[in-house]
C-alpha cells in the first residue's frame, strides 16, 4: 500500500497546469489530505481501541483513558477533533505520543501518518529536544516537564556566527542516557538553541526589503523588458504597473504583486483587502494563517504573531525571492534542470536557520510550493493558481 506521502507525491508530476480543468484537478488533491479525525481514529484502532469507528463518545473516552493511564490531563478539545474537525496543535500531537507510550521512531511515524502537517522533532527548539530525548529513552511527560522546568528555554541570539544545525544537536542528544545528563547538557549548551522568532523576524524583514524595497525584486520584475505579468493584456496594449516611492512599494501593493493579483479584482471580493474567499476551497491547514497584509505588517513591526503565521510568510518569501532573482537574471521565468531541488534546499535552509521544520509534502500549504517548484515556469504557475482561484470566485458571485 502506498504511504501517505507517496500518494501526495504522485499529483506533483501528474497534474499539468496547462490542462483545461487544471484547478479542478488541483483541488481534488485536497481530498488526499485526510482530516485529523480520520487519522486519529486509524491510530487508536491500531492502539487497542475495539469500539465502533463511528462512535465519537467511545473514541473520546478511549483517548482520555489513555491520557489518564499516563498520568496526563487530556486536551479539553478531544471531542472537537471529531465533531468540529478541529485541527490539532503541534504540542498536542507530542502529548498524544507521550500518552500512548510511543518511542522516538513511532513518534516520527505518528507525525508522518497521523498528524501529517509537519515533520516531527525540531531539535533546534529546547522544548522539542527534550521531547526527543524523553521519547527515545522511555521517559514520561512528567519527566519532560521536570527537565523543562530546570533549564532555560532558549539561548542568547548570536549574530555573525555559524548556525548549529539540528543534526549535530541530535547526535549529541543520542549520547545522553539519564535525566541528569540531559539537564546538565542543556544548561551547558543552551546557546546552541536560540529564540527562533528573532531569527525568523529578521530574515523576513530582510527578504521583504529584498522584495519590496526601493530597488527590490518586484520593481526589477516590473522594469524588465522581457518578463511578462499575468495581468498584462497585450491585445489591449496595456501592462499592469504599480507605484513605488522612496521606501519602495506600499505594503498591500507589494503583497498583491507577489501573488500577481489585480487590486481591482480583489476589491470586488468586498473583504477589506483580504483574499480569504479565494482560499476557501483549499485544505483548512493551507487556509489557516495564510500570508496576509495584516500578518506581514505585524511581523515587520516586531509584533507577536503565531508560529504558523511566521512560518508561512517565511516560506512564501523564500520561494518568491529565489525564483524572482533567477527570472531577473535570465530574463524569463523558465526553470533550469535541477532548479526545483535547489530552490527547495534553499527554502529548507532558511527554515532550519530560523528554527522551523523543513518543508513537508504532507503539509497542504507546503504542497503548493512543491508543485509550483517542479513546473517549467514555477513563479508563473504559482501566480496562475491564485489568479485562477480568484477568477472562479468572481464568476460564482456574478
């Protein structure tokens, strides 16, 4: 039987953006991302649940009993996993692994098959390094909380120094055997762990300046004699232009320009500069915290936003800047052999350096970037997707 990720890999090659029914084919992929309610039901059936798979109350009782046996408090929202299709937070996924007594490799499998949004242990984070150590050494949730209470949760942010990569941290964690060794090691090596949001925010600010600054990529794209916008209309002799000032392009204009959406068409959505209506047919996980005007404004001002909101903006900007620079250098949007892998590797490096998990094909948001990166004209296809979705929404509401 094909694994979950193998099933999601196939459409990356099978769907052509030039097909007449391209958007319909693309949206069919949404059905391959099964809801957590279905996945967790499969999981508990494998873990001793013998009740009816459709009996919500029985499933809730079984999950809560498993937490109780592990001396843990079950999440309050367990029932909502089934009744409201409520998404599960990353930390809750780790709690489930502790409650059901999984080891490290089983936790990897749980994240791959059941949580199916991100990879497992991000050991560049102190909290998840603790989870990694405990789950690989048959320690409990209480042990993890005890260790966490006795160490700092992040080191000091350092600039101009080499990043300590997750792999080297894991190698050192694998040499530890007891709680005391773990606590001593963490206190001694805490500066290998940094507050990821600091790095991520600085990276996003740098990428935004590269994108929308006075001589940013968006302006260079516009001024290119050979790069054509999706919004250009050669038959009418009209090209789409946006204004820029001494500080670059206005935030909202730059946001729409990255996606190459027409401001007048977006205004017809009557959503106060939001593109939410065109996202509604995407998977809930892709819609959740999708990059928006308010999010980038808050990040640029240094305001706190959610983990997912930061990560998704980081993914979008790394994708755009990689392909835009290449297009400007070449004078066209065509990819060269091997570019898709090079782009994904660069995006992953940005994510790792900022303390976030790598791109994962099982994540509905990330899947879009995998798909676009593998096309002959990646940035064009990426923008084409949003324009087609916008066109569909406007036609449905005529």
